[in-house]
C-alpha cells in the first residue's frame, strides 16, 4: 500500500497525526505532512486515519507492481 495526502484539502484537524505520528505530522500552519509513503506495520492505524479525516485528505492506494 502507498499513502498520499492532499494538502489542498487538509483543514488541520490533526486526526491523522494523533492516530499515526510516525507517519503523519503537521507543519507550522497545521497542515498534514507525510513522513513516509509506506505504512508498513502501521497500516491499520493509517487506514483508520484515512477514514476519520473530515475532508478525505489522507488516501491509501495499491502500490504499482514493477
């Protein structure tokens, strides 16, 4: 799986950063910053962060195979 974020949609609620702080952070304006693109062992929490984001700024997608 691959994580992506849409900073244009982000409203800075911080749900993602609280749910998976090793994956998400917030910049000085409170907008999401993605620290890594592969959720690894944090997959369940990243999926939950995607679900609870009030504006759908956190997305999970299938990793493209080579």
